[in-house]
């Protein structure tokens, strides 16, 4: 005599999880939170990274001018650090957009 199973065998198989999709969801959850984004500037010395901790207001793209064809870098900066970067690197090398 046959016994009926509670669930079909195909439903009992575990779904595979895409690691990229899972990582993207974790990143997106951090961006959707109500916590303000903080400035990513580096005021630390040679040994450690140290950010200023102020609220970031600008998405900044910095073009490399050394001549070795480095890619652009993107940073999230506060107004004060954006002003300092423009003074140090030149206004033509920096593109800033509000967050």
C-alpha cells in the first residue's frame, strides 16, 4: 500500500541562492536606511584611514592627471572636503553632484 507524502519531491529541493544577488541586496539595504551617509575623505596618516565624520552632501568624481591613464575615482564628500579637494587637485579635475 502506498502512503501519500505531504509535499512533492520537487518542492522539497532547496532553492539555490545566487551569491551576487544576495550581496547586492545587502548593499542595497545599507543604502536604503535612514542613516545619513558620512564623508569618505581621508584625513589619516600613512598608517590609518581617518574620515572627518561629517554628513556627506556630494558625489564627487576625480579624474587622474598623472598621465598613467588611471581610472576615475568616485568619493562621497562633505562640502568642506570638496572645497579642499578642488583647491588641492584643481577645479577642472573634479565633478561634483549633490546626493
